């Protein structure tokens, strides 16, 4: 087996994979051109539909907004940009479809392609009936005249066209942005806009059309030449588009016949067997064709890295990564041999291992994609643990111990959920909870500190209730830290679906909980959490906690009891600074205690 190498470092690979490299380069700038042209068309559609929505306030308002909108889109520059995008976008979208070597794909991708192929059926009539006829015959393109022509006979088809165009564009934007962490913060406003704009546009269109129909305007006269030109241009427009589609389909058919009659390559998928097939498909398309569980959040557009694979053998025969792939691999600090499955088209034998697999439904052949709600965000993590639980368990009967733990976790769960937190894990005599999943980080930090106070009070209540039956009182240590954490869902056939939170923030909170034993505090809250909460608390002790993996100690605050918000300004009693010794924090109280123990021994 060859040692994995940096992609594209071999000259042999470049010579053997020249066609593959050129295809990857075409795919790279094809994506950028489709995105820019699609964004231009969506911008035009948005301004057009907002103009429709103004019809709610009357036809005159629609005409005034149209004059402003025409200022750009009817200028030479606006016309060139708009119609250039209108030609470029479908052509390059068809090129994208032609590059596919399998048409097994998620339903959302099939929907977007189907919408793109359906839109010209209605759009050609609309363009020729308004802009083209206006240019050649001076037909009135104002709302008064156009709405009278469309209402009520063509009202349904025009509304359907509006929905098709808008859905196609919004799906494209959504699939492009869904892999970005920042998208989740404004996904709800985006969804609200995506629903309101077409809804208001249809309402405005209906109101304005009814008003135009009731106006006492002379009937429009359509000559035989105009009617004949309209029919001819519509046939030419639709014929050109669907003729282009037919030529692409013919190309795909010829290509499939050719590749099936030429040589085949062997691709070994570690853990999923070996397949022989004709060269040409991307590795991601191979996963889909053979029903191999895989992840592909962006749908094979090199916008995420979820489809990455480790090339175990044959990496030296692959072309170099394209600009988009190389940029993404640098972003995730990918080691050598790691490539994006959606961007490599092997021409020689290959062996790959999936790095982020996603399971299949029972009996299904399509792969589930990773949870798109997963992402990194600012959260507050609370880690809590009962102290001296081992000593307590040795002195209690099993049934009594389990009953006490059930009561303990019931009280803890109520304290967490009452402050909009979520318990992510129970382990033995402790648990981890997360705050800030909904709302701003400040509210999450405040809720975590308040919940910690409720937990301490709940433990005190349990001591009063079980005091006579416990050989020693219950004590709890709580660590709280705020920072970026990765949250999402993991799924397993045996364990089911579970929400989890991972990252350095969890590790720091856990170490702060461990430090509660050393600093004689029930709760240790990091300075980051106090700062995020925007509040000041009374009765705190400033600490310096050594954190594994960090050179500098972390500033934190210890609470000997439930935290209370400082009600008024007061001068705190000066306290000696904590002492860091042997990688651990030693507070003045511990120093006094150790000295007392030494005196007793002496």
C-alpha cells in the first residue's frame, strides 16, 4: 500500500489525470459563475416581487415603484447584466448536471433541478409578452396594461411562475449557506422573508389586477403581425432551451455508451467492499450509486468538508485540488492524503476510507446527510458532581443509594429546565448541562449561574430531608464556563438520537468543577461567564485556576454558597491573592487549614 501523499505532488499524476484536472477546474469556476448569475436573477426577482407587493396599496403605488426599478434594470447596463445572467445561468446549470455520472441524489437536489427545467415553460411567454413585444411593437409595459392582459385568464400561471422562480432561488441560497456556522443565527428571519415576499407579491398582484380591470381604459388592439411574432418567438425560445436540454441528454447517453465499452477501474471502499466501474464519476457519486453511507452537507459543491475521505492508495495519480477544494482543505487543516469526495474523479485504481460516515435507513439506498443544525456557537456549560460519593456509596444500601440518586437527578433536572437549560449527559454521580441554546449568550450565562444557585439550595434541602439517614452530608461541586462549543445530534441504531455538546468549553467547565475541591468553593465560575452575564455578584473570591493545555491560568470566581446579585456598590474586604503551587490553586483558606493540621500533628 502506498503511503498517502499530498494531493497532486506527482508529475505522473498530472499527466495521467490531465482530463480529470481540467474537469475539476471547470467544476470550480462553473460553481462560481452559476452562483453569481443566479444571485443576479434572484435580486431581479426580489425587486420585481416587492413591486408586486406594493399593489396592496393600489395601482398608482405599483407604477411609482416600477419607475424607480426600471431606472436600473431597463438601462443598458441593467439589461446586459440581467439577460446575460438569464442566458448564462441555465447553460452552466445544465453543464453541472452533465458532469454528474449518477443521478442518484437527495430529493432536495432533484427538486431544484426539476424546478430549473420547469421554469422556462412559463417564463418564456412572460418575457416575450412584455419586454420583447414592448421593444419591437411599443407595447405598454406598465402595470395598468400588463395586469389587464394577465387578469384573470393568466393569473394562475403567473402566480405559479412566481412561486417556481422564488422557490428555486431560495433553495439555491439555502443550500449554499447551510454549511456556514453564522447562518443559523439568521436562518429564521431568512425563512420568514422567504415566505412573506411571495405571499405579499401574490396578494398585491391580485389587488392591482382587479383595480386595473375596473379602470375605463381603451381596449388594446393586437395586430396579426404581433400575434404571429409572439407565437413564433415563444416557440423559438422554448425550442432553443429544450433543444439544449435534449443535446445535453444525447451527450450523456453517448458518454455512458462509450464509458461502458471502455476500460474499468477498481475502487476499494474501506469497510464497504470493492467496486469496478468506468472512470468519470466523482467518489461522492460512487457513494450514491452503490448506496454507501456517506455525508454530504452541501450536496457536492465544495462548500463543506463533510464528504472528505482519506486516500489510502492511488493519491499520486489524482489531479491537484482545485481552488475551492484547496481553500477548504486549508481551512480544516486537513492532513496529507485527505481529499473531498465530491471533487476527485479517479482515472486509475483507488482506495479510500470515509472519514465522516452517515448511516442509511433500513432498506433505503440513499444516505442521510449530517444534521444541518449542528454548528459552533457561544454557550455556557455547567458541569456538576457530588463530592465524596464513593465513601457515601460504601456506607449505604444499594436500594437506598439508587433512590437517593434518583431524587438527586430529579431535583437537578428541574433546576436546569426551569432556567431553559438542557442536560446533555449523566455520568455516575454527576451531569453536564448547557445554557444559551435559545436567546443571546448573556441570558444563557445568567441562567446558568442562577440554576447553579438553585442546585446548591436543592442539595441543602436534600440534606435536611435525608440528614438522619446519611452518614455524611451531601456536597456538590459546580464548574461553569462560557465559550464556543459544538452542538448537534448523534444517532445510533441501539442508543437512538442524542443531543450532545463538545469542545474546549466543556473541558474547561469540567476542570473548574474539579477545582472546587481544592479552592473550598461550591461553585467556580469563569471570568468569561461573569463578563458574558453582564452582572456582578456578591461574596465572590477571585481565583487563578490552572487549566491543562493552557500556559496561563484562568481567572475565575468562587462561591461558597448560592450566588447572589450584588444589590449595591460596596468595598470588598481585601483578600490575599490565591497561590498557584504544583500546577494547582491553593487559596489562603487552604494554607491556614494546612498550617492548623501541621500544628496538631506537631
